C-alpha cells in the first residue's frame, strides 16, 4: 500500500486554517479588550481522525494509522456562571444599599444637625433664651416679640422638615413607579431584551451555532436587571434562560420552583412580578425604595421618620401649652401658645400674636415654659436625630462593604473572562509561528513534487 | 489568589484605589475645615446625641447665668434704695431727737416738720426705684409704681415675688418686701393709718412736730427705732440674696467650663492627629496617581519588535 499523494497538502492546509482561526479569534479578543461584558473566546481544536493504511510497512506488512491534520470544533466563550450569580447577588445588595444611603443622607441633610440652625438649636434658644427672658421681664415688648418670633421659627422649622420628608417620599414613589412602569420601565425593558435574546440564541443553537456575542449581551442585560432586585437564572437545554425576580428569586435560590418567572423562554410576565408583595423586603433598588416608602401601605423608614417628627411637634405643643395652663393665675386663662398636633400643622396660636398685650403671659407662665428646656420634646428629637444618623451610617457601611465585595467578584470574573493583552500577544506569536510552519510544510511538499515531476520530464 | 490578571482589572483596581483615597481625603478635609469631627449625625450617631444634649445643657447654663446677672442688678438696685432710705430715716431720727428735748421754738419745730415731710417724699421716691424699667419694690406688679408722691401713702403694688431661675428647679426671689416695713402711712393728710409701720411713724412725727408735742415725739422715737430695726433686717435679707446669686454664678461658671470641655472632646476634631492623617492620605493619593500613570501603560507590546 502507498500513502495518498496529496494527503500531506490537506494536512498542512488544516494546520493553516486552524492557525488562521486562532489568529482571527485573538484579533477579536484584542478588539474587545475594553468592551463591557465581553467574554474572551477560544478556538477549540481536535485532532482529525486518522487514515488507516493497511500493510504500510513493505518489510513486515504491518498497517498503521496516518495523521490527517486538525479540526476546528468550535469557538466558545470562557465564562463561569457561578461567578455570574455571585456578581448579581452582590450587585443587588450594593444597589439597594446605595439607594438607601442616598435617600437617607438627604433626610439627614434636611435635619441640619448638629448646628445652631437645626431644630435642636432653635429649641434651645426658644426655651433658654426667649422664654427665660420673658420670665425675667414679662412686660418688655422686646421679650414678648422674641418669644413669638422664635416660636414661629420653631414651628416653621418643623413645617419645613415635615414637607422635606414628604418630598422625599414623593421622590421615592416616583422613582419606583418609573422603574416598574410596564411599558417604559427599566425592568420591563431588560425583561423584554432577555426574552428576545432567548429566542435568537435558541434559534442559533438549533442550527448548531455558538451564539457567543448574543450570550454576552444576555448576561449583560441580566447583570443590569440585578441592580433592581434579586434575580435567579436557570438555563434550559435549548439555550434559553428563565429569570426569576424579587422575592420569587430568593425563594428560587432556596429551591422553591417559581411558577411565574419574569422571563420564561420568550415570554415576559410583569404582572405577577412587579407587585408590592414580590418586591417588598427584597434587595436591590426596588426593594430599598419600598423599604424607604411604600406608597401602597404608607409604611417605610421615611414614614417612620415623619411620625417621629409628628411626635416631637405634638409633645412640644402639648408640654408648652399645658405648662402655660398649669401656671395660670387663679381665675385667669391664658391662650395656648401652639396650635396643631403634627409637624406639618404646628403654628403659633393666632390669638397670641393678635393679643394686644402679646404674648399675654405672666412671669409664672413664662417660667413654667422656660423650665421645659431639655424636656420630652427635645429628648424625642435627639433620639430621632441619633436614629437617622445610625441609619445613614449603617447604610453607608453596607454600601462600602458590598462595593468592595462587588469589585472583588468583578475581578474574579475578569480573571476568568477578561482579555489579557499580554496573553493575547503571546498567543499571537504562537499562532503566527504555527501558521508559518504549516506554510513551510506546504512549500516542502510542493518542492518534493516539483523535483519528482522534473525528474520525469527531464 | 487570582490566576489571570487583565488590563481591565488593573485599570479598575487603580481607579478604585484612587477613588477611595480621594474619598478619605475629602472626609479629613471636611474635618479640618470645620474643626469638627461630627459634621453630620452619621459621622458618630451616639456622639451626636451627646452633642445635642450638651448644647441644651450649655444653653440652660447660659440662661441661668443671664438670670443671675439680671437678678444681681435687681437686688443691687433694691440694696441702694434701702441704704438711701436708711440715711433719710437716720436724719429724721436726729431731727426728732432735737425736737423732743423741748428746747426748740414752735417755728423751729415747724421747720423740722417741713424737712420731715420732704424726707418722707424722698423715701417714697426711693421706694419707686426702677431696674430695667421695672419697679423693684412693687412685688410682682413690676409695671406699677408702689407709692405716689404727695399726702397719699397707700401702697399700689402687691405682695407677690419676683423670682429668677438660677439652677435646675432652683428659683430665688430677688425682690424685697418693702411694704412690710414702710406700711401705708396715711391716705389723707392728718389721718395716719395706725399700722405702726415706718411711714405711719414718720407721719406721726411730722404731725407731732407741727403741734409741738414733745411728749408725743418721745414715744414716736421709740416706735421709730423699732421701724429702723426692721429696715436694717430687710437690708440684710437683700444682702443675703446677693450672696446666693454670687455663689450661683461661681457654680454656673464651673459647670460651663466642664460641659464645654465634654462638648469639645465629643464634637471637635483632634487637629494634630487630623493634620497627620491628612498628610498621610495625601501621600497615599499621590502614590496611587503615580502608580496609575506609570504601571497601567506597560504591556508585552512595549517589548515586542514591530516585525513580531
């Protein structure tokens, strides 16, 4: 038996093709070195099946297997799905903490504490400066105006704080509504993209093609979706993914089957997933927003702040008014100083400002009010400020921690999927030399034939 | 740890390092520029609570201090008026002694009566002493003059107290009840009220001088020395009030000093150590920036020939 004449050329050709595919893929990797979400690709090569030639040896008559070159089996992306799910979990936590810390910092800034212009400083002045002066000089017009003016300043500060908290609640609600809008919202947009990519990937896979770039895109969109709430991804055999969202995703991670995933193959289910019950208490921006203020139930951290502020206003009005009425001279009834029982409605009683001897209070009444300094209203307010401070501080700490964890996981993901230019350069040299070597084989075979044919013609 | 290092990782890590260095620097700079370590409640929630309550305590103390100053002025005015009244009464005592020894002529006696009447007016004027627009001897009716000049000696004030709060739940009456010493005297000329108090005695003396009765003047002298004793007693009371105010003032100053110390320890930045952190952090930032500028640029390409 003899060796087929042109087999060597085919073998060398397969080597050229393999080297070219590898160089092209290296080029693709280098081009996308800075593309977000790109996973580096690699050419998978296998040895081509051998050609068996019986009785190859002219001496022993033994047969042998003859190598026929290399096959390009596939070009696949290098990705660790376990790191993907870790990244998304951390992304959910980080975005939730960042939302909380942003909104709570705004609430904290509104308080303007500790400073002389905050409510605490205003109350100090109100009790220890203005009422105490009025107690010393009850007939002085300056002292009277001081009490009324500072009383109005205190009431204004409470009114402003209350309206700032309401504004924040409104902002939270509108942000939540924008994100969850079923037609234009970010969640709907992400879910629709995932469903669309699912369809394209399944088609490509049915045709036996690796849809690397489509899968990168889909992973990118799922990463984006994970900032809004928890996600759980399950991959089907046809290449599609099912994505659970919110509390359902947390349950799915713990092994419960999600009957109504947000993305199921090519269909999207927003009505079952963008609900208060599915998102309240979950992570991410949406979960945090609901934790701050849930417009459906009227609950949340900001609502708690509002009601604490109302308590401060109510205690202030009640203690001041009852101190005045408790110190009334026999038979006389002085008008209450404050009206209103909430932070939004508290005001200086118009009867006090309108009174001809304003404010119509005796030294004993003024003394009773002045001695309220450091009383329940101020204690409640101080506790409130401390709570806001602790909340902000803990949200910021969570954010810092989750941010560094996110960076760490992102680095691990990069380590697996990211493009290293040094590595690609090394590969480029390797593949270029393989290409040159295969070409040299081809030239050699050509030379061999030329000399054989020359012999014959000569 | 991590096997492969990619250019994106290096860039991201460098950026994260620079950002966190800048963030720390920003916090320290805020501390330096405000001089406070607590700039918002989240910087130190429990420290904030302490700061707020210390501020309230300091405001309380400053209010007590104001009231002590005000009360001191109030009783100072009372004390001055009382010593003027005492001087006038002592002059009347001299005149009465001279008139009672029976050597003076009727004309002399009448001239003395004239002077006594003038001194009575002077005493009532002293009783109308004001401090900061308030009548100090009117009880709590501080906008009403206690006595009017002329023959009507009726007291127009009340028996209320004027108090100043000089400490937590500590109030002090700073006015003196002069009416208990002066009394009503007379409501119409020549008809003494008969309460036996100072103005009554003085009106009696004036009347007795007018009528030239040295016997009556002798018994008036006894009454006058009793009245003078109660006047001295009242002055002593005012002096005691001033002492208490002085002590309160010292105590408030001590408390203010210690509270200010606590407040400063809680909310003020330790400048020396903040300055040092600031320079350290600045050095760290500069290092991070330099590393970013020089390391990230390097790759294998820098060392490969163009031909490959």
